[in-house]
C-alpha cells in the first residue's frame, strides 16, 4: 500500500480509529492473525498494525492469561519460600529488555497485592518502575476507609516513578486517601531530619506508614541503572557508600550484603521508614528484578525485611546459588 500512516490517520474519525485499534488487538491477540493478514484485512499498513499491537500492550489494554504452570518458576518459588521463610513468592520468566521486565514484574506484583488490599486498612508504598507498572494491573475499587501512605520522601523533580506520583496513582485506583512524606528523601543533616519529624503532619504520616497492614517496596543497586544512584547527593557519596560495604538500598536506606544498614551519614539523614519497622508490617512485598539487583535483593531477604517476593527467574537462580 502507498498510503502513509499520516494519510490514514486523517481519513478516520476518532471513533473509527478506536474501532481499528480494537480490531487490530482482537485479530492479533485473540484471532491469531499475522500482522500482514490484519493489514490486508483492514486495508491499512503493516507498520500501523505493528504500532497498534505494541501500544496496546504498553498501555495495559491487552491482558494475556497463560493457564499452564511454569514448572521451573514454581520450583524456584518453593525453594525461595523455604530458604527465606517467605509467606508468598512469585517468579516470572526473565526477559532481556528492562521495559518488558518491569511490565511482567508489575503484573505479577498486582496479582499478589490485589487480594491483600481491603477497606479499613492502610497500604504503604515506596517508589520505582516496577511499582509504577503494578498499578496498571490493579482492579480499581472504592476503599473509602483505607489509606495510602508514602513510606519515604521524594525527589525534587518528577519521573513518573517518584514517591509522590506512585502513591498518588495507587490512591486514585483504590479510591483511598493519600498521605505524603512532604520532604526530600535526604535531609541536609541528621539534626534537620530530627527537627522535621517534630512537625505534626510529617510525624502523622510516618506513624501511618508504620501502622499499615500491607507494604510494597522495591530496591535499588549502586549502578547508574538505579534512579536513586543517579541523583547528585548519592552520586557524590558513592565512593564512601561502597567503602562502607553498601550493595544497594531499600526506601533510601543503604544496606550491606547481609542486609544490615551501613554506617554512613546518608542513612542518618534519610526521611523514610526504617527497615526494622518494615519487619513489623503483616504483609510486606519486595518487587524487584534484573541480575544487577541480585545482591541487594538477596541482602533484603537475608535480613528478613519482607515476607513476600516478586522477582524474575535469573535473579531467583542467582540468589539460590549463593551460600
């Protein structure tokens, strides 16, 4: 066909365009047609079909339900539960691209999280791309007597995965009230952190975080793939963090390979729930994957900060191989 995608877009009304998108998605994901067969059937270009197929998945408009158990993943789940005393564990197949991995981890996270969210209970949330992806797969509801509490301060610029943005989106989906830690993730000094915590508003949010019945967190390593590690304050401290034995962080608290908070000034300045408080929450989920995060995921599990895990197959195998 010689007609360009731009020309096609002009020839359809908005309603017609939505109908074409829906038909493309149905023919491809349900009907099993190839992209060229769909293009011929709808008299559009194959390139347009491809873009619609990809966009439908990225926007969460398509849900693929695989009913066959992934035997090896199930075996890994059981081994991780036994090794680390986990209540629940979900291991998904590893995929090479980070965007795809965040999406599949997000879907598995939502499946684990969904039944834990009930009215009248609090839900604590951290930040990160996997957590942001999870919200797209949650069932919207109205939990008028529940609340969402951010478990940590935020960055000074938006990223779509920042604490404020992630907690707001979860609260919207759940129809619940949202409480923010209205402070930067790291205070200028430990003294200023102490002073801020005397503010009744911040003190209330921190207390609500400690009293949640469900907490969902991610973790970060010290590479440039970590959002936190790329911030100026952490970048400036990377040499001393590594010298102190840090392998990564949860909720902005840097941990060594055994999950113990390292002796470093940043850990005295972080505005977040402490890992020890996280242990007291009845249902706590760590949702993180990719091999570069294996050391920090293993550290969190060794210390017993969470009782539920969502990760990928490669990471699960690496963690179980370690002594």
